[in-house]
């Protein structure tokens, strides 16, 4: 039987990702959506064929939901997640999972005591190019991971947002709202820090921002439990780019996220001192880019078919859809969904380090 599911929140992330995915997926039965905005919640319910509520607790009392998605401002996650947990539901919360590690710890404890699962939306881990990267790492293709470099640049002004004014209550504003993405990617690929003492954070502010926003750029470094050196650069006020680099004992993989392409080379390659070596390397990169372009074209067509025909795709190129499908499979088996709170705890620990740096 399909997993009986309800959603709290009918804002942008819910209507763009949660509701359409849950309505389409044959593994989930979308029962209801709740939001304090009566107009938006009624529109969302009408579009996705479920019941509308303007009070989340009323929805939780009346609907026998096995799985509840919390897609609301982060400041409300703890209370809403706890209400869903108290109702006996498994809970998935949007990122950031909570406002700080302590709040997430309380949510985890409540879920453990109730015997239900708590998971977090880390959707970029399920982009096709990142799934391929993780598969290659897991297969041992590049040996043991020795370093991970992540750079996300060109984000919008931190004191401007389309998500809602709640974002501007965060110390890093809109920049901080999206900072979970490079953090959880690095943590998943390189491992979590040995300890909080093994983390260093630097921040900058290129001007004085409205709403008390304290930074518009951050750089974080840490030594992972597996001795990998990990670094994350996250900036506004610069050219837009998103890249990952994973260096192993047997090879390296570079990922260009905007083009969804990989550049792979083994430890025997190089050192590219001579023209023929550089030419060979350029040819190999061109081949990999061309193959990536073909894969992207196929994914684009698959995505269009999925959307236009409202069709379930087991290998969906949409990170949210793929993650929710995997989570539904896990719940059907009586297992915990992907993205446990432990990874998200470290996301919040790194965020705290950035905040502390900006306060100095």
C-alpha cells in the first residue's frame, strides 16, 4: 500500500517540489496540505487533489498520515516536526533542518522516543551527476578520498530574497538559507569532521547589509575522520559557478554542476609538462564533456516527459523526486529514509562556526 502522506507548508518549495512529487509518485498517497495562508493552501490542495487545512495540528488530528513533510520557514521546523512526531508520523523536514544543532537534537530525541524516523531534504545529493560521482567513489575508482573542494559562487545578495522575510532573520540572510547545499555535499563526499575543533571558518562582508545580515561570503575548512582535507567556499557578489573536486589516492574527479559534467583522471595521468601530454589531456576532457552533454540531453527529455505526462520515473533527474521516492521505498520496508539527522547536525555545526566568525 502507498505511504499515507501529508505536507505542512504550501509555499514555494512545497508547490515546486514536495506536492507535485508526492502527488505523482505511486508509492505515496497525498492526503492533505496545511498552511496558515488560506488562499495558497486551498489553491495547492485543488491543484494536487488533496484536502486543505489552515491549522497543522488539526490536519494531524484528522488525517492518518504515516509520513509528514515539513516545508515551512526553518524557525517553525522544531515545533511542527514535534507535533507530527507526537501524532505518530515519520517526518521529513526541509533544509536547513533547524535553527541550530541543539534544536535538531531535541527533534531527534523526540523521534527516537516515539519510534519514528526523522530525515532531512538534501536533494543535491540525488542530482544525477552527484549520484554518478558518489557511485564512482563507492566503487573505489579513485581509491581512498584524500581531499574534497567545493565552491559555490555568485549567489544573490544576502539581504534580498524571493523566499519570504523569514530568511532575512538568519544571520547570513538568503546566503545562509542556501548554505546547507555545499555543506552537506562536502560532508557526504569527504566525511564529517574529526571534531568541532578541527573546523575553521572565515567570513567577509563587502558592505553593510540591511536586516542585520552579517556576511556575504564564507570559507570553511576541516579535517575529516578519514583524514581527508575538506574545504568549502560560498560567495555572493561574484560570477556564478558551482564546482566539486574529489581527490583520491588513485585518481581525481571534478564536477561542474551547472553543466552536470564530470572530468575524471587517474593518478598515472600527467604531469602535463609537454605539448603532447596537454593535447592528450584536452582531448580526454573534450570527450568526457561531449558524453556529459549527451547524457544531459537524455535527462532533459526524460524530465520533460515526466513533467508533461505526470509520469513516475524510477530514475528521475529531479533530486527532490528521486530522494522522496527512495524515502518512500525505505518506509515501505520499515526502514529509515535516506539523509539521517547526523549529517544535518554537522551542517548546522558548520553553520554555527560561520556565524561565530561573522560576529567577531
